[in-house]
C-alpha cells in the first residue's frame, strides 16, 4: 500500500528509499529470515510499481541477483521467485539488464537443488518469451557474454546456452549469423559433450546455422570461421569431426576461392581422413569431396608471371598473381603458415583475408610444406599418399612456375617414395617426377642440386648438346657428353632425375630388383623412351661401380627387348636407317659393354650380326663364370621369343646372313651340355643347306647383315671399347678376389 501511495504521489525519493531499505537492511542482511523477507518485499514492491517498475529495475534486480549466490538453497529459490515477479511486471523494460539476468540464470541452470533449477527454468522461459516478443534486444552487447559462457563444461549450463542460441536463431529480427564466428568454436566443443541430449541439441543448432548459410552465402564470414573448422576437423571425436568436415565441404563449395588462403590448414585436416577405414567411412567420403573441391579452386591464373609488375600497376589493377610478391613475405604468419598439426591448439593462427576488395592469392609455401610433411611420414595411409601426389601433380600442371621454386626440396622425398609398397603410389609418384622432368617451366640454366653435392655426374656434364655436335659416329674418343639427348619435351631437370634415379638404384639394390623394371617401363610411357635410354646409357658410361653398371645394363636390356612400351624404340634400332638411330646405338653400345652378353643381344636387335660374331670371338679371352653362362642361357631363351622372330626367319637366308649363323654357333660353343644348348642346337639344325655356311675371304658385296647402308659406324672402335671395358671388369674382379670379398664363380670346362 505504501509504495502505491508513493506512486500515486509520484514521490520517487520515497520509492527509492523503500527499495533501498528492503535491499540493504533485509535482502542483503546476514540473517536468513531477513533476506527472505527482503526478497518477498522487493517482489511486492515491483508488483506495486506496475509499469513504473522499469524506472527502478537496477535497484530491484541487483540485490536479488546477489542472493542467487546464497549458500541456502531455499533463499536461492526465493530469489528466483522474486526475480520472476519483477521480470513479469517489467517485461520488455528488463532487456537493458539482460546480460546480468542471463549471467545469473546461467549459474542457476547448474544449481544442484532441483527446486532452484525448476524455479530458474520458469524464469528462463519468461525471459525467452520477452526476448522473442521484443525488437529491442541488444545482440551486440550480449555476444561477448555468450562467447564467454559457451565454454562452460557443466552439462546444464551447456544445455542452457544451447537453448538460448536456438531461441535467438528463431527470432526474425535477430541476425545471429553475423556473430557465428564468435560462438562456432564453443558450439563444436559442446557437440562433444557426454550427454546425448545436449549433443542432439547442438546438432540441431549447427544444422540450423548451416541451412541459413546455404540460403544467404553472401552475408557469411567464411574466412573468419575457416580456421575453427580446420581445428575441429582434426579432433578424435567422430561426431565433431564429421560435422566439421561437412561444414568445410559446404564452405569450399559456397565460398570458392575465398578458402584458398586456408588451403594448407584444410589439407592438414583433410588428407589424413582419406586413409580412414570403413569404420569412419562417412568422414572419409566427405573429406574426399573437400579435397576434390579444393583442388578445383586452383587454376592456371594462380601462377605468377615471369616478371612481377610494378607496385603501381598492382594497385591500379588488383590481381591474385600480381599480389603474390607482396604477400609472400608474410606467408609464414598468414593463412598458409605451417603443416604442423599442433597449430590447432589456438584458433587465431591465421589472419583472415579480406575478401571484399583484395584479390585471393594462392600461397604455395604452406601447401607444399603440408604435402611434403605427409609424404615424408611413412606411417601415413596409402590413400593419403596418393592424394598428396595428385595434389603435387595438379599444382605442377596448374602453377608450374611457382611450383618449380619448391622442386629442390620435394625431389628427394619424391625419389624416396619410389620405394613405397604400393604400385599405385609409385605410379602417381612417377607422374609427378615425369611432369617435373618434362615441364617447360623447368628449363633453366641451372636447376640446382637435387640430391646433395655428391652426384657422380655434374650438371655441366649433362648439358643439352648443341647443333653441330650430334654426329658421334666417326669420333673415336666419343664421350657421354655428346650422347645426351635433346628434345623440346625435356628440361634441365630431366638429366638430374636420371642421375638421381640411377643413384638410388645403386644404393638400394632391392628397389632395382623388385621395382626397377616397373619404374623404367612406366617412365618410358610418361616420357620419351629414347631420351631415357640415351641418358641412362650416358650416365652408366661413367659409373665407377662396375658391378652395378653391369646389373643396370642387364635390366635396361631386358626392358628394351621384352617390354611392349619399347616397341617403337626397338623398331627404330632394328634398321639403323637414320642418323638418330645410329647415334642411339653407339651410345647404348658403349654402356652395354659393361655386360658382354647384353652387348651381343643389342647387336642381334640391330642386325649387326658380323659385329656380334666378332664380339663372341672375344669371349674366349673373358673369365667364364656361372653368371656369364646363365646370361648366355637367357639370351638363347630370348632368341626363341616373338621379339626375335625376324632373326629366326633370317636363318632361312643363309647366303645373306652367314655371320648370324656363325654368331649363333659361337653361342652354342660357349654353352655346356644343357637345355639351352639343346634348344639352340635344334634351332640351328633347322637351317637349310649347311654346306653354304662356308664363306670365302675374297672381296664381295657386303651382305644385308653387314649394314652396308651405315658405313659411318666405326665398328673397330666399338670393338676396342668393348675390350677396354671388359679389361676393367676383370681387374676389379681380381682386386676383390685379392681382398677375399669375392666368391670365385669360375667354371672349369
């Protein structure tokens, strides 16, 4: 009654005095009963004030909120009841005090007393109704408090927060989407709550936000939320990871190139998921879509020009390529900072790029670092390694100039990947290496060291030959320098690739034995087969490890004679009609001399039968070992294969191929009584008119088998080279035998 009288008299002084008395002397009293009476009195005072209670809300609310912290649960309940009555009377007038009310309610939501929780829920529903009805809610002032409270670990507090976000999201006049970056991280953390109900509520909230993002992508701050998604895409919680990955998929598809500055972080999160098994099939499938969508965003426009434009032009005509030089200096601290997954401990790793006016620039430093890290990790799954190699190939295709800056750092790990257990990984790896070796962007004066300073052959020894130095056939002192191939499709990295590949074969013999032929055959499909054989032969000519040189030559020869990929090259060598084919034969021959039997097989392939016969005559001076006889045996078997069908048919023309028959008889005489001996003997018995095998030394027209149309090949010099190489092999074997580390495998005939 007293308060109503004061209201009627408009006596604000007395009204404030009454409220202050109820607050200070009762509600904030040390005695529990006084506090209870004070709370009831404040509620009654508010009811008496009616619509004028809004003028005194601060004085009415503060003492009640203080009682929310009372140790006595009954007093906390009375405080809820009092505040309920105050808010019910004031309605929309309480909105300026919303933050303090929300703060108090968030604490009561976790109250252990069920009566207090029940009272707080009634007050909570009332406050939600008021906010829903009003169009004066201060969202800007509320967001900082929401951002703070959203990180609560209490399940009831989390449930309270989620319920409020749902309410605010449902109000048409409140655009919570603008402030989503402030609360998204907290929402994902709540998604990992142990309570199923809370997780379900959080899923609903995130689903509603995602629907709104799809409806209004133009108003979404994608860049500010990219890092949050990157972090939660790497969590161990399946639900959080799947949800974050789904969001990432939508972001990439909706925002497009806006996401490019965050590519390194996205790849750090996505790539490991590609190796998941069926237990995480859903995450793997979404991650694969993210990976493919992100890859499509990289275009040739992301490659930089040969010469950066002046700063003035960049300001006048903004372009992602032109701004690279400017932004690259801060790349380490920008969106593409690092591939280390430890960056996920903090949200503010990246500085969100402005997408309004500034062009989106692709920074390859961070991307390449991430790809390098994943490829170097031998524990990473096969599908992830394949995805990494696909990325590298894609980047070399789309942005070759920028990628070749990183080739020196990538090259060692790409070579190491050739030892991978998966054929599919090796195939993708070879595609990348082949692109590096053939891209026009890699044509430089000096591509720099690719595998350390200890290369057997320096880059200067493998330079592209100049016109006028290509005729190597009549030069007795021919060296590998002149044998290096040159075609427009090969760049300066090609020769270094060949050097390093052979070096790896040398240091890892198991790789050569198990995968050597597979690797070389695939390279012949991806690159120019003639260039590969030409350059490898040239490099092997200088090889100091003669045993490896012999093994490598044997491998190359087997590939040359048996692989379908080398059909065209075999046809080119079969006739030696062109200067290029004669150059190739000479280059191969000099290296093939490391292995006597392969040298003979090369002569058979090129139909140099007289020279093959001359070589076999020299075999009498060689050390005949089990390995040597085994290779002769294999050559006999090879002669019976379809590759040498033309050779067997030439046996019918005894008159024009006497040295072919002599060479085959020479091989027969080398063999002990074995299955190969019987096979070759039966073949020679089929030769017609044996008496015609006798030849006179009188001058006559050179038969077809003597390559009368190739007088430029100096066969005498080639034969001297063969003797020289075999002498070196013999000396090395004797040295090993003297040291006791060589098993003498000579055969006593």
